[in-house]
C-alpha cells in the first residue's frame, strides 16, 4: 500500500494533541476574521456607547475605551488585520526567501556568496528601527507594513532553504537524474526544492507570529494607519489609561500572546510531523 | 562437559518491537548458551534479529520501543531479570560495535576513555599502568592515548574500542559486526587481534556477523538466524562442511559464489519480505523444499543423530530420513 | 563456463585519459583524490575497478559519469568528450551511460512513485499514457520485479534493499545505455541478495551486450564478473589487466594484499573445507544442497530444547 511522505506527515500531525489545540485556535481566528465583524454589526457592541472607559461587565463585555468604543469589537476587527498582515508577510517572505535560498544553494560559488551577503545585510538591520524608518518616511499603510516585514524576514527563510538545498543536491538521486539528461533548472525546482521545503514550511508559521508581533509593535508606536483597527493601536491607546482602564491594554495583549503562541506551537507541530525520529527500528 | 554454569545462557527469548499499534517479534524463541572460553558465532542477514539479540543481552534495547517479552537470561547460572541486565555490563559482558566512531566520545582522548572504563569496572587497579597495558594488548603505541577518535584510522578506533572493552575484564566479549565497516586488509588484522586477545585472556566470544567467512575463521560454534529464529546450531566446522538447513546451504552457496551449469550464481530466490508475523517456518516461502506442514507449523529443534550438539529447525530434514 | 568474451564490433565506449582531481580539505591542505588515471572500457566489456575506501574510486566514478569535472585530462563517451562542451550537448550524449549506485536510501527521489521514477528514465519520449505504463511494467519484469503492475504505485522506501537495487537497474536500462557505471552496487545488499543482483547483471549483459564499469572494494566479486580488472590505490591505478591474470598472479604488492585478504571459508584448524571456487568452471558445479561432508546419513531425534 502506497503511503507518500506527505500523507505520513499528515497522519503524524493528526495524532498530536497540541496540533489540534493550536490549529483549532488558528481556525477560530480565521472564522472570527471572516464573519466576526458582520456578526457584531447589529449588536450593541458596535455602537459607540455612552459608557466611556467602563470596565468589563455584562453589558460592555470586554470594556470600552475613552471614546466609548467596545474593546471586543476592536479586537474582532483587529483579528483581520493581524491575520492579513501576518499571513501576507510570511507568504511573501517565504516565497522570496525560498527562491533566493534555492538559487544560492544550488549555484554555489559567486552567486551564492553575493546572495548570502545581501541576505546578511537585511538580517543585521535592527528590525524595528528599519520598520519605523520606512513607515515614517513613506507614511503609514497596511501594505507598507507587510512589505517591511517581508523585507526583514526573508533572510531567515533563505538561509534555511539554502542549507537544505545544499544537503539535498549531493544526494544520489540528483546525480541519477542528471545522468538522464535533465536540465539543471528542472533538477532544482522539481527534484530538489520539494525535498528541501519541509523546514521552510515550519519556519513559515513562526514568521507569521513574528509578523503579527511586529505589526503590533508598529501600531503601538502609532506608525500604522489609525483608521484600520489593529491590536497594536489598542495598545497604543491603552498606554494613557493604563491605570484607570487596564482592559484596553490587557485584552489586546492577551490576544497577541495567544495568537503568536498558537502559530508558534503549530509551527513546532508541523516541524515534528515532517521530521519524525525513527523510534521503530527492528534489527 | 564442565560443571560450571555457562557464562551466559538464554532460554526461549522473545524481543518485540512496537511500531504504532503493531508488534513485531525481532527475536522469536531463541535459546543458546555460551560457556567460559568458548567462541560462538551468530550468522544472519539483515532482519535476522541478531543485532537485536545482542542488544537485548546487555539491556541496550531502545526503551519504549522494544522489550523482552518472554524468556530467561542467566549469567553464570544466576537468573537476571530484564531490569538488571545493565549490571552485566563490565565484569560479565563487554561489547564492541560495528562503527567505532559513533561509539567513541569525540571530545575525549582515547586514553581518557579507556581510563574511564578501567575506573568504572576495575576499581582498585592502577589506572595509568592499566591503560598502557591495554593499549599494548591491542597493539597500539602508548602515544595513542592522547589522540582523539577523529585523528585515528578506522582500524585504530576499533582497537581503542576493544581496549575499552578489555578494561572491564569481562568474561564474555560480544562483537557485533566488528569489522564490517573496515577495509578488507584492516579486517584481517582486527579479527586476528580479537582471536589472540580472546584466546590469551580465556574470554568467551560471541561474534555476530553476516559474513560466514568471518565466523568460520573465528568461532567454534555457530548459530544461524533467520527472521528472528534459530534455524541451525552446531560446531562451525560441521555446519560449514555439511549444512542441514536449506537456508544455511543457500548462505554457503552465496558465500562461495557457487555457480550453476549456466554460469549463474546459485541463489536463494525471493527475499525476506515484510516483517509480519507468519505461522509456520519463516523460511518456507523461499524454500524449494517447503511442504504444507512447513507453512503451517514452525519446526522445533531437531538434533542430528550422532551429533547431539548439532540442531536444525526444519521439518524437511526429518522427512528425508523417514525410517 | 568462462565469462563470455564481448561480442559485436569492439571499440572503446568510455575512454578516461590522464584524469586528475584534487580536493581542498577544510584545513587548507590539498588532497589528490585521483592522479593521472587512464582507463578504457570497450563495447560489451566488463571492467572492474577495485579499491578500498580512500582509493579515489568513487571520485573517479563521478568523473567518468560526467558529474565532476577533472582538473586535468578528459573523459570521452563513444568518442565524444564530456567536459568542456555545451550543456545542451552534454545532456544529449550522456544518456548512453547510466549509473547504478549503492543502495543508500538516497538513490531515488523519495516523493516519487516507482512509476514516476521510471517514466523519467524511459528513453522513448513519445510514449504516453497506457503505452508508457505497459512499457514500464515490462521494464520491471525484466529486472524480475514481478508482477510489474503491483510495483507501480509503491514508493522506493517501501521496497526491500534487493528490490530497490533492481529498481535502480531498471532505471539504468530504461535509457538503453551502452555502458552502465555501477558504484558499489552490492555493498548494501545481503549475501543472499547479491547473487540475485549479479545474475541479473549477467543476464542483461547477455541479452543487450551492455558494458559495465563495476566499482567495488571486493576483488573477489571482480573476479567472478569482470573481463578486466584495474586496481586503484591512493588515486592511482597500480595494476591493470585481464581478470584471471591479475587475481591469480598479481604483480603489484597492494594487489597481492587484496587478493590475500579474500577470506575463504577455510577455518583455522579442524575441518577440510571444499576449495574456493575459482573463476567459472574450474571446479565441478556444487550439488545444490552443498553437502560434501561425511557420507553417513543421519537420523533425527526430536529434542526438547537444546
């Protein structure tokens, strides 16, 4: 019975209870992002109430801010922003990093040297400062934030991809298909990359977490657009009222914590599923 | 026949591996005995269970994945429960493995590792002197003690491993494919060294190998294993001269590069197949001689008359001489 | 029966001339893996390259296969140079030579099924669909993976070592090569599987006249299988000649050591073992059951345990 490496990994993932918990939470976030705002639209939470700075209660749920806006509503709207920014940034970083890393690892020599030095330049830049500078110069905007994060995150992916490509390209099956007359580009993209991509996928989920954190940080410093709801903005907002209205800071903080943790844990589970320890060996 | 109990005696041993929900018996009902000073060989190919057997004897089975599920092990007549097998390591049993590089600590010099073994298993010995003695016994220069494993050649590493084993003053040396990873020319040297050391120290030797030629030059007694079971046991000379079990015959033909009239090598057809539990003789599906009974019932040990210590697990050998 | 002499129009299939290759080790020192090696394989011939680890034989194998450019010298396949030519030209001419590697678990792309792997290798690019599939099945049957259709959807890691080596041979012959370069193809295999694989290689030689460059550390296999033997030591060919001559009367001291190290089944003291079979046919065929010992028929007695 044929069981591919992919489906074996899937089986392993399904057996891991942590994967269910973290994956379930992520799924919940996606659902909230999709239908949450429309669900809240007609409830009392959407209206600006007259309860300014009121704490969590049965009517105000997670409390209100200084303009009477519900914290819960802002959190729900913020899910969209976080997920959007996180996933888009991680996807672009992964795509770009994979391409660069694969080419560097496969070509070797001068190309590898140049590409990796460029990656290093981006890697050593202080993440937040670069983000702040770009956004300050170019003005705030969600997609700008995505670009900034992608620019800062791609080197990690490139490095991992390059390492894997270096390992795989010396395996015998690559030599075998070369002897069959396969072109070099086909060898790289259809033989090597699929066998090298596993750690990159695991890394991708971690990058989502990093992106969400960075977005929140930028928001905290007021560098994202004020008209797009974001958890970072809430944190920014909450600074001033941290003594009287702790809920403005704490709930978004918890949301960020839970989300990033979920993505990180899920990434760990994917990594473990793709890379099992061979415990069963009959001599 | 001495009155002393064998150094190591194994009765009806079964070692099972857990793979998901299945259990696979890597060793299934093996019984053997090793007397003091005896040289015993276990011959088998991959999947025969010979390495698992060796590891089971000194409690080195991967915890959680494998365990002894049946049978007894006795050392010098005293039964040893599974949890206490680790205590046999050192004074009773010492082991030498196939790939010396993985079994040596890369961060410690050879001398330190040998010294460690001496300190642990030979308390009261003068360590430095003993290390020098051991290095001489394995024919390494005394200067070798300050070398790190990666600075030594394969053959030299194996000698260091041997020295570590000897440092325990064991009654029995278990060597699991000790020369398989070495070059042909080095293999001879190491095997000769093991033969000499074992002989001069009066140690028993359990040599595990897939290579019949190695076993034939090193061991007085041989056990042939196939898929976890013993198929033939006896004096090496007799087994190699007149093997009774079809698998042993096949192995010998292969080792001798025997050819048929078309110039083709005489082979055992098929292969061992997936490791699933099967009723009957494990070799039945590949055996030219297999009968219905072979497929249905696993044959017990039969002895060959006139040679009480030569046993075969085969229904067909009996049938041939139906009186 | 002696090793059959190569038939058809003789002539070199592979010419390795004056090839050298150095490697720079991490410490900065240069290691000469291959030094001025020249070797020729003629049509239909089997040449065994014998060497232990560190001899440079695997490096030479890669150079011969067009996978590793040498520092000096050239390799010609059917008269065409492999190095210093355009990539497209190399891709076209190299398919006449195919590799079989040691069964290391990395010989096949683990994500491809047997069918996909062989489809990549099939020479006739015009074959599609069911015709391609039946061609693949017949390839599998040719290497005795029967029934071929049952293997199509399997993955290489699901096959046993012996089956995988046959698959490697199937991939090699799918291109209808003139030459197969086999780098330690028997090293990972069990003793009982080696004979099967060697028989398969012999059958292929008989049916298609393919030439072999057979790289091994085991000089005894070379003797059983090759027309000519070249012995490699530390990057150089130290002895080179007809197989039986090199093994029966080796001239070079290293070769002599290798031949002496061929372990036979002769024990140290006691029993008389049958002489090692030399070459092919010098001794009478052994009886299938291998019994040569005392004639007395034994009666069996069932014992309870040992």
